[in-house]
């Protein structure tokens, strides 16, 4: 087992690059089969999903497009609380099959937000593909259809996921070994 230290916190290996590759292949196979005959648009949520999206898309064998977005949140002027905006989506999603690609689905707030906005933009079919899913943390009703690996409620880094900006470049996934 290997360890890394960021900002004084120790993380130990949890999921190896080989295990990740196997799990990504299984998700790609299911997508290839379920989406046959369609030309889906994969909408990857930055920053965390960049590595998963790259590896996943290499294994997608049907015609498809990919777009990378950011979710910006800001305080609204009304009492509605936090508003969010999708930045970077230049493709029209009207009438299309759209696959939201995430590094990790935790409470589900992010995918719910993105889903709602894609739906308002006219996407006719929306599905979610995520590398990691924390079922015990998930509070939403939307289906998370394509999950590479289910994980407990631990704090994870590596393979796109960060701790305070660090660790995204690691090829394995690591778990926090102490308390932050
Ligand atoms: P959600 O909106 O609660 O589902 O959270 C999703 C986002 O929170 C992810 O896209 C990550 O950026 C971040 N996140 C959730 N859990 C972790 C974790 O264990 N490590 C690093 N980032 C996480
Ligand atoms: Mg993310």
C-alpha cells in the first residue's frame, strides 16, 4: 500500500488504477449497448471528471460528442438562495440524449442541478454516468444509472478528485487516513 501526504493529511491507496480501468470498461460496455443507434452528447462536469471522461470516451465505440462544463454557483437576488449556471456548454441539447459524466455523486445536488438545466434546455433523454457513487450520502430521487464503483462515505482523492486542489493527477484512488 502506498501513502501520500497533502497539507499534513495522510491518504492511503484504496482503489488501484487496474481496478478503475476494469470498472470503467464495464460502464463503457453498458453505454455502448444501451445507446446503440443514438449519437449522445456526453456532458462532463469539470474539474473532477476530466480523467474518467478521457478514459471512458476512449472505450465508447458508438458515434458521440463530448462537452466539458463547469457549474458556477452564486447567490440570487431573490430569496431562492443559491442559483447555478452551466458554463461552457456551446452545443444545443434540444431533442438530444445527454449523458452527465461525474467523478463522484455524493449528495446528488450537482447532478440534480445539471439535470434540471439540461432538461430546461430541451434535452429529451438524460442519464448519469459516474466513476464513484456514495449511496449512503445520496439524497435525491434521480436515477444514477451508470456507476463504475460504489464507495462508502469516506473522503477520496486521486484520478481527478482533489483535496484542496491537490491529488487530481494520481492514477490510483486514495482514502483519507486521518481526520481533516
Ligand atoms: P454532490 O453535489 O454532493 O453530489 O457532490 C459532488 C461533488 O462534490 C463532486 O463532483 C466532487 O467535486 C465533490 N466531492 C464529493 N465527495 C468527494 C470526495 O470524497 N472527494 C473529493 N471530492 C468530493
Ligand atoms: Mg465533480
